[in-house]
């Protein structure tokens, strides 16, 4: 029971080489699926334990905190882990047919192994209590993500992956430099130890320049990783050209984990007082967030490749999360954290729809959606529900986060911001609408693909996510409770 | 026989129908003013017969007049939106 | 158990049946439609379980609360759903029926809930399901009209949501009840609700979208959206004086535009705006009498408008058109039952004594008079008289009696399918007409259901005399001017011009793919009206600066710039008293 | 004296970086980046970070150069003109650099004995590692025991790199290449004609492999360990491939076998962790492996270094195979 934190990461990490050892290709999928479901199970138990008993600390190799690497699992970590592993489990269930179609058979085992490694990396980031260990797992997840994106069918996938690689590496390097500067100032890497020693750093009246520079490096690096406007430029291509399964997984998890890192570094290491009151991160984040909401939504309206459209929509949604953070209030943080969860639900479902459509028609251009409302009724119905959640229609999960974010902005008295949030959701109506219109109301495609409904193995996970979108729009207690408690922990500097 | 010179010749300037209309307008103005200046329970102290008729008549005529005016201003061919 | 408790809520039951209704086999759908609404009506009036609460996001939501106003509205909505869907059974698509159930469920849910959040959920559901009903019309312009309708209602929903958010953020109670005037919350909520009521400057949506629905679809549409808004206004904004000018505008707008209209269903749509304006004035005055009157009149209006629209629907089903010039006159002898019902409905709409709105409209008018609103009283009197020029006189005349304008239309009338409806549809129409008369004959039964104790006596010599005067003058004027006002084949411009021409033209321009053609876009760029649009497009279009793929090197450069500016900003911010952004953002 | 060496090395480092930026011949760039790594390694030596220097020399100078060279075999040797105007970029970079210099002025001075890094965690490693881990080389004890989990992560990074290459390029091309070579009767590359080289290499390869094994098992006592050993072992194989052709090399060890070895390496590392879990300790807590904690540590470090070594070796060779076979396909 007390090894849960370690087991969480080790299962996918060690199942990846197992995938490579098999000659049997379906076996790789089977192992990956079993591993992700086991991970999901563990994350459920872990979340339960953390909710009931408070944070867990686990010393790797038996070495206590500042000397060795220790895992520190609080509610925020457990929440992120829950999102990541849950999406992974559903993605793997969805993956079998889609991957068979999109990935060359001789790369299948490597594909599943990389997917597992990516999962392990993301989980590691969320669980670890050691700043350098965050970087190591960031490298693991990023490297595998680059390769996974490059495996896309279209030739431009490689280009997109290359661009992501360059940008991601710059981001990771900046994060590493930030961590390095922090280390040079404190001599420790453990997050809690860092937090306590950062306070003891001697500062002049103008603040400690090195500390400020370290935070600037961290901010830019993390902004790159979480695709905050205007550093989002790698994301649309990466999401568009990646294989469907990879897009589902990354869109629903990778940026959330980056947001998690931002929270962890700003609240738990440098401290809310330093980051928000002295450096006014709130104001600095506010403008990019609002720009992301407006610009990315507008750009999404004009896209013809629907996967790309959803990618831009993701950038806008990230804007909502960072907006929540920039409010620097309990309500704002809860909204941002909750939106990580809800966005994973809706974007996971929507990209699964893209996967199913790509599986049947071969591409996801707007014109390919003509008549799909009739030919793939369940898939397109899922798109409609996912879209409703994205717009923030009541009784869907998207409404909840929008509502809490609205509350938070109103609480702060930021009226123009409230208006922009609402405008953003109207823009979402428009871009989702274009697809629905094409699918249901446009005449059929001239060339009949003979398209039929997506296979059950795709529909099932898709509808599980849609069901979750609706369920968590009605019964909000679990995610909201966790998000609020996580916000409380962050506001108190991560010590609870 | 010459017609006697009378003031009638001068007074004919105003035709019969016009004078009637003027009477109507005048009485309506009076009644209207009465209604407006004694706003409390306007129906209670007025003759019940005629007042409703008058109000209806004036009001409806005004509305019809406005409508006919607007018709020129706002009406377009049936395929207006199809063209644009 | 909450889940079983949910089944006590009529709105939820309707929504839950509405979702799968379209997929049920025909016999099951039929039997549900026939039996469910009366059963729920019975349930509403006999339910004694008390309020149903849930806690959501820390707010206490009241899902079921039976107030007398709510119960009255809910009951008439339930009847409208029942009669409407019986009428629809003949040829409406299953999707339309399902949407109607959801739509009515939303409306009834709003009447029987008692907090803003639940209300908002139902509100959005109504917007979506009613749009579906518009689309089910499958007429030439249904699609675009539905889009305009949806756009306006979503915008209204956004305003409402922002208002509710502000209400919650200000720490106010989210219980549905009279709102304290002033503050963002008040005005935003009011704006959101007025949009649904068809207030200016968006009054056009009623006549734009409703006639695009199917014959039965419009029956549903006319009953719920505007009247739900009236219900909420009565509950939360009684006595808000701002409603008076808005209501007057709507009442006059409805008359004038109806006069210029040639499509009989659009005439009825404008008449809805007119009557809702009448109710808004009553709510705005806000004395117990006028509030009573507004409610009573809403009930009467739903009923007679339903009958009239069913009549128009029968004509549309038979002839395939509702344009007055193509109806070919003298329909009345082909469809005697329909004619009878339309005449009853028309009489009720004019307020002929012993019909429903005689006993309701006069409550409002006398209330206005008692409140000392002389000027308003005059205006409303005129408005109620001029009903003759839309729903009351002109509509039946154009629909049934007027001589034909085109010779081609005459032959249409002789087609064999031009007959009265049969079976359930006829029953629904007759039931509606009968109710109009019953209310007229037994007004006290309606009055007793009103929230404020009413002592109004409609059947006095004075009242009957005044109404006869009004109708006589208005009727005479109508008869004299009927030729002058015979509709021409034209449309009338309204504020929807901005939506349809100004905005949509630009929208169509890019969606048709013109944007991709470079030469063309340059050409358009030079034309002045495109210039502002092009600015957006240059920035956001598929090849726009903000949308295209960048060179990796330039992104990397961008990163360096960001890093430098972050360090500078952080350093500047760290200097006490020199907080750049704080000053830039003004806080 | 040390200062002068540092300054000289740093100057050369800067010059090399500038040269890399100016030159557009890819071959020269690769050579220069090899030199750059070598200079870095020298700097590490002057900072007494022998282990890091060793790794940098083996990886940066050695195997990375070879991999890059095998890559340009499949591409052009000339850089295409840059799309950006470099002057603006230079300005931005200079400005950012200046700001960074300002921003890091509060950093502890270079080599300052009072810097916080020398006073918190480091002293404990210096004092206690001998008793707690038992390894003479403190770097090894930090890498493999105190922060063993990081090292597992790094191993997975290497493994991921290999998987990425396999996933993106795949085996099929290589096997076809082998088939085609066999069919044409070609068994050796052109390099094979150089008799002297062949004989020298043949003599060297066993020594290289032996040295790799020495580095592998000597990590406890001096600079060395799995990473360096794996790279050196792999360079032996790469020499062999260069001399005797890809086909011959693949007959010695096939790509598939290599991928198995890599997977087994990671599994060995992880397996040690699992074993410690099963024996009642925390993950990677080697103390429980044996009754005597120090012996346990010794065994654990030995095993995980073995895992690291095999993974690094096989992945390096695998990547080299993959790139070389691309070149073959182009011809």
C-alpha cells in the first residue's frame, strides 16, 4: 500500500520494454492496455488514499528527502495523475484499430512502448517531489512525444515533430537552467527543501536578480511547454499531423501537466508572495491568456482541417486555465485546476471523434464531414455533445469550469475579463457549429466513401468520455472537491 | 336677382366637411387633455359613451398613418434578401 | 433518493421522454403523446410532496417549487404541448415531436423551479430544442433563420449567465424572486430575459424564425419562449418601470409590421410581439391588478394564438403556402370547422365579450387606469383595438375570405386535399377553441388561479359597452381600409437587416472559399466595406499571421524576445513602487 | 595557472561556436562540434568533474560525431540558405544575453567556497557516502544510489531515443538493404579495401571492448560506469561496421536482437527496483538485497550499471545501424 506512488510510475515505465520483447504485435497493444488500466486503478487508489489521509511522501532508494529523490503526492498531484492515467486508459482502449490503420506494422511495438513511456514521464512529473527529477521525466515524456508525433501518416508530421522537438528542447532547457539557477542559490533540489531555502536567500531591495532570472527562465520554458500564447506556435502542427491516438493522448494530458508544473514552481517553490505580489505573475499571465482565448478562438473559426481547429481551440482553453491562475485567488485557482480535468474530458472525446472519422474517411477536412451525421450517427452525436461541453452549455462539464471561472473573475471585479470569457464561449459555438452544420445539414459528399459507423472499440471509449462530460456536469462533487482542496494547498504554499 | 351680399360668401372658404373635422379634432384634443391632466382613474368621471370610440379612432388613424408612411420607407421587393 | 425524486418534476420527465421520443416506434410515440401531458397535468395539481432541493457547487438549487403563478403557466404550457403535439401527430417529423417535448419540458421546468441556475439550464435547453424545431420546418429559409434565432438566443443566454454569475459573485441569493434593482446583475439578467421576450432591438427574431417552422412547429414555438420570458419577468422584475416603454414599443411595432406583412403566419408572429408588449407594460406597472392581468392575459393569449396558428397550419398543409396573395380566397366553405375555430380564436384575440381575452385584457387595462397611468392606458387601449388589424380581423379575412390576387391561386383551392383536418388534429383545434370560450364564460375559474386576490368583474354593462365601442370603430376602420392595406408582394426591412445583410454577407464571402483566392481578396481589400473584415482575416485566416506555420528559427527568436522581456518585466516589477504592469493595467 | 587554462578553453569554446554558426558545410560543422565537446570535456576536467568529462568525451566527441557523420551520408553536405535575416537575430540574442548577464549578477561567484551548493546537500554526500553506499567514487554513489531513480530515468531517455529511431525509420529498410547486398555479392564496403586499416582495427576492437568492460566494472572506484562503458562498447561495434560493412555487422548482432538487449537492460534496472520492493524495501533501496547493507548496495549498483551499459550500448549501435541503412537505401 505504501509503495503506491512508486508503482504508479513503474508500471508503464517497465511495461514499455516488455512491449519490445514480444514478437506478437497485438500483444504489445494488450500489454500497453493492461498497463494503462493498472495505472489507472493505482491512481484511483492513490487519489482515494490522498483524499482520506493527506499527502504521501515516498523516498526512492530509501534515501530521505534532501539527499535522495522523494515522491510527494498531494491532492494536486493525485488529481493530475488521475486525469493523465484515466485518459491514457481510454486512449489505449480506443487505439487498437486506429493504430492498426495509421501506423506501419513494423513500428507498432515501438509505438505502444513510446506511448507507455510518455505516460510514465507525465505521471513522474506529477508525482515527484524533486525539481531535477521533474526535468528527467519531462525529457522522457517530451522525447517520446516527439517520436510519437513524427509517426503520423502525412509527411508533414516529421516537420511538425521536428519543430516541436526544437521548441520543446528550448523549453526543457530553459526549465533546466531555471532549476540550475535555483540549485546554485540553495544547494538543494527537493521541492519542499527548495521552498524553505528560497525564503532564506539574501535579497537587496530590488530582489535577488538570479532568483528573478531563474523564474523568468522557468516561466518562458513552461509557457513553451504549455503552449501559452504567443509561444503556442508549435502546437497546431504537432496536433494536426500526429497520429489520431497520439493527438488524443497529448491534447488531453501533456499541456495539463505543463500547467501543473507552472503551479508547482510558482506556488510551491518560489511562493505565492514572491511570484504574485513581487513579480506580479498574475498580470503578466493575464494578457497572454486573454489573447489566447480571443485569438486562438478566432483562428479556429477559419480552419478547414478540423483537427487543426481543435488544436487552436486547445490553445484557447489553455488560456482559460492560465487565466484562472492569473487571478491569484482560491476561486481562480480552483477554476484553472478544474478546467484541466474538464478540458481533458472534452478534448479527449472530440479528438477521439477525429480519430474515428479519420479511420473511416481517411482525413478530417471540413468537406469530409458532409453527410456524416447520417452515416456515422453515434460518432457525430459524440461530437455534438463534446462540442456542447466545449461551449460550456449547462449540464456539461465545460459549464462547471466556465461558471467557476466567471465567479472568480467577478469576485475580483474584472468585468472586461468576464466579457472576454463569455465572448470566447460564443466563438466556440461558431467553430463547433461549422462542423455540426456540415455533418448534419449539408448535402452528402459527391464521392460516396461507403462510410459506415466507427467500430465499437472506438465508440465505447468515446462515449465513456462523453458520459463523463455529462456526469461531471451534473455531479461535480469529486473533481470540484479535489480542485478546491488543491487550490487551498497551493494558496498555502504546498505545505498542507 | 342678385344674390344678397352676405358674409356667407366669405365664410364659404371653410367647407362643411373641414369644419366638421375641425370640431372633431378640437373635441378630441379637449378630451385627450382631460385624460392626461386628470390621470387618476380617467374613466370614472367621463361620459362612457363616445370616449372609447374617439380614442380608438384617433389612435387607429395615427397607427395607420404611420404604417402607410413606413411602407414607403421600409418595403422592398420579395427577393431582397435573396439578392443580397 | 434524488433520482426518484427527479421523476416528480414534470419538466424533467418531459425532457427525459423527449430525448428518446424521436427513436421510439410510431405507436409508442403516439400513445406517449396522447397520455403523458394530461397525466403530468394531473400530477402537478395533485402533488403535495413539497419542494425538491439539491446542492450543486455549494448552491442550494430548488428544482421543484409550486407557486401559483408558476403552476398557472406550467398548466397552460402543458395543455399547449398536448394540443400542439396532437395537432402535430399527422405530419410532423419524430425529431420535431421529441424537440417539442424537450422544449416544453424546459419551459415547464422554468415555471416550477425556484433558482437562477436551474432556470439557466432549462433556458439553454429551450434555446437549443426550439432551434431544432425551426430547422424541422425544412422550408427554404428555415436553416438560416434558425441560425439567426440560435445566435440571438445564445447571446441572450450569455448575458443571462453573466448576470447570474454577477448575482452569485455579489453574494446575493440565487433564489428566483424579485431582484433588487441596480447593479450589473440586474441589468444583465433583464437583458437576457428581454431578448427572449422579443424586446427591441431584436424583436425581429419572432417573425423571422417562427414562420420558418413547420405548421405544427410554429404552434409550439408561439406558446413557450416569449411566455416563459413573461413568467420570469413577472417573478423577478414586477414593477420595473423600464419595461413600460419597451412594452409600448413592442406593442406598436407588432401592429405596424403586421400591417405591412403578406404572410398570414408572419402576421400572427408579429401579433405575438404585440401582445407580449402588452404584457410587458402590465408587468412594468407592477400593481397586483396588472400583474394578475398579465398572467391571465398570457394564458388567454397562448390559447387563442394556438388556435389561430393551428388554423394557419391547416391552410399551410392544404395549400403549401401562407402568403395571402396566393391563398385564393373563399377558403371558408372548403373547411368549415377550421373556419369556425379561427373565428373563435380571432374573436378571443380581439376581446369580443364572452371570449377569453375580453376577461383578461380588461383586467390589465383597468389596472393601468387604476394605477394612474393615463397615457399608457390610452396607448394600450389603442393597441388592443388595433388587434383587429392583425390577428383579430385581418388574419381571418386574408386567410379565409379575401378575394384572390392571382388567378393561379384559385385552382389550388379546388384541390381535393383542401379540407378540414381529421381526428386528433381537429380535436386539438376544437379543444383550444373551446377553452377560449370557456374562459370567456367562466372568468372566475381563471381568476381564482391568479396569485393576487382579484375582485374584477368583467361582465358589467360599462365594460361590455366600452369593448363594443372599441371593436365597432376599429372594425369599421378595418373594413374601410382593407383594400388600401391589401398586402403587396414584398418584405419589410427590420433590424435583422444587420444580421442578414451586413454580417452574413461577409460571412458568406469567406465561407464560400473566396478567401483562398488571392487575387480576389486583393480586389475586395480595396473595397471599403471589406477593409475592416480583411484586418481580421489577415490576422486570423487560414494563412493569417496568427494562424500559419512559422519557421522554427523565427519561433526560437520569439522565445529569446520573450525571455528578455520577462526578465525585464520581472525586474521592473520587483522594484518597489515601480510596478509597470500594475500601472499599465490601472490596478 | 588554472585560470589561464580556463580562459583559453573558454575562448576556444566561443570561437568554435562562432565558427559553427558561420560555416555552411555540414561536414565541417560536425567536426567542429566534436571539437566543441572535447573542449567542454577539458573544461570539466579542469573543474575536477572527471566522470562528466569522461562521458562528454565518449558521447559528445565520440559517438555523437559518428552518428552525425552517418546522418549526413543520407543528406546533403551543404546547408541551404537560412530563411531569417541574421542581423536582427544577432541583435536580439545580444540584447537577451546582456540582460541575462545583468540578471545573474547575484549568482555565487565561480568557485566560491561559500556558495550554497557547497553547504547543504553536498557535504553529506562527501562525508557519508563511504559508509552508506560503500563506493569509493562518490559520483557513482550519487548517480546510482542516492539519485538512482534519476539514472533510471536517464536510461529510459536513451531507450526512448532508440525506440524513436526504430519507430520512425524501422527495421524493414535495413533488412532489404541486407538482402540486396547479398544478392549483389557485396559483402564489404569500400572502406574494406584499406588493408592497413582493416588489420589495425581488427587488433583494436578487442582492446576497445575490453576497455569498455573495464570502465563498466571499475565505476565503483574511478571514473566510469554504464553510460561510458556502453558508448565505448558500441564504438567498437561501429568501427567493425565501418570496416566490414553493415551486412557483416548485422550478422554479428541483428537490429532485433539489439532492441531485445536494450529492453532487457532497462528491465534489469527496473527489475532490481522491483526486487527491492518485493524484499520489503523501497524502490531501488539496495540495502535489502543482501543481509549486509553495504554488500547490498554493491550488488545493486553492479546490476543497475550493467543494465545501463547494455541499454546504452545496444541503442547506440541500433541508431547507427538505422542511419547507415538509410544511406544504403539512398544509393
